[in-house]
């Protein structure tokens, strides 16, 4: 079960989101979809669902519109494993909106073959970290513009995992730009989730105008696990462990809903459900690691503009 922390009821505890624009990556299924459905009930100005699948994304948009007919909901085609796709998505989004109040870096993959993205990054790291980092870079000017509006409260919520505590337990800079066949699929996943937390810490320090947090939702039965290969451990997790220990997206989504909307959320912090601090690994709290990953990522993204 999800460990209890702060009592949070999304129906009554999320404030009015009137006037706000929200973008959710991986918003077509699982936690992302549930996040969108719950936020839509609080009347945001615009809600954007970013995903790879056009069919699934548009179906989710229609479902949200039926549940909350007064909200303007849009689909945004986005493949985080492709810098080209990220740039096209950012260009489309920026041409259509005037502000961005909440960015949920929710999408992610787990498992799969030992390959790189089309831009040369280890596939899980490239998708879970690099794609999101580029998306933020491209949307950063709009978010800073929004943050300058009196009364604005701009946030980035990065969805990580308790798995960051396992695997190699430290950032593996030598594997980030390779297929890394010597590293297990589960270790690669844990590595990408550690990168999510460390990057969020770096983002909070380097862009203090935005409240940035990383969160673990708990063990959720979603479409995260890749059916496209992977280690025996991932197969065991998918087939046996998760079905026995997981909770529904409706329950698991509370931590990221809280982080995106509640008062008292501390920028740079890592939260386990709901609002519990101090559960990260030593690397998760390392300012040195945050500085190193931030600078490494910024250098990798040089020249990638729109």
C-alpha cells in the first residue's frame, strides 16, 4: 500500500486552477491520465496531454472533455526518445499558449533492449531524462515569463521511483551515451530514475523562480513496464510483484497532485507518498551530483534550440 504521509484528498484539497495552463507528458495512460482527469475537475484554462500515440492521446482528450466539459483539453504528439520530436512538440505548444504554470515530467519507460535513442543516449536514460531535460530547456523562457506574473506559482513535477535507491546507486556518466550492454535493464531504469531526482535538484538550484520537485508515486499498476524485452527481474516485477503490491492510479497519483498544487511544497525536495521527505538515497541529496549532472546535461543540449 502507499505509505501515508500528508492527508490529501484531490477532490477537496486541490485549489482552483482557473487561468492556469498545464502540460503532462505521458498523459494518455496510467498516472499521467489520472493526473489529467483529477486536475481537470478544478477548472484549469488549458490542459495538454503529451504522448507518443496519437490514437491513445486523442482518446484520452475526449475522455477528459466528457468528464470536465468546461476545460480546454489538447493532445500534443511527443516522443521523448527523439530530440526532433521534442523540438516539434515544443514548437507546436509554444505557438498555441501564452503561459505554462505546471509541467509534469511524468512519462517514462522501463526495460527493453540494449539500444540507444536516435540521438545516441542509452534508451531508458535518453527517454526518461534527456528528452524531458530538452523539453524543459525549450519551455523554460515561457515558464519564466509566467513566473513573472504577479500571483503566479510555476512548478515542475518530476516523477521518479524508489528504484533510484537500487541498481548501481550512483550516476554512471560512462554509460549515458552508449547502449551499455554490460548493464542490466533494471539497473538502467534505476539509473534513469536517480537522474530524474538529481536533475530536479539541480533545476531547483539553477532556476529558483520555478518550484521543482521529484516524487515517487508508490508501486502502481500502469503501462510503465515495457513488453519489448528486458531482464528476468523486470519480467518478474511485471508479472508477479507489481500485481500483488500495487495500488490503483487513483491512489498513486496523490503525491504528484499534491506536489503540483499544494502549499508548503519545497523546491528541490524528493517526496514519497504523500509529502514524505528523507527517503532518498545519499546521491539524491548530493549537491555535487546535482551540479555535475546539470552541467553535463546543459552541455549536451547546447545548440538544440527551436
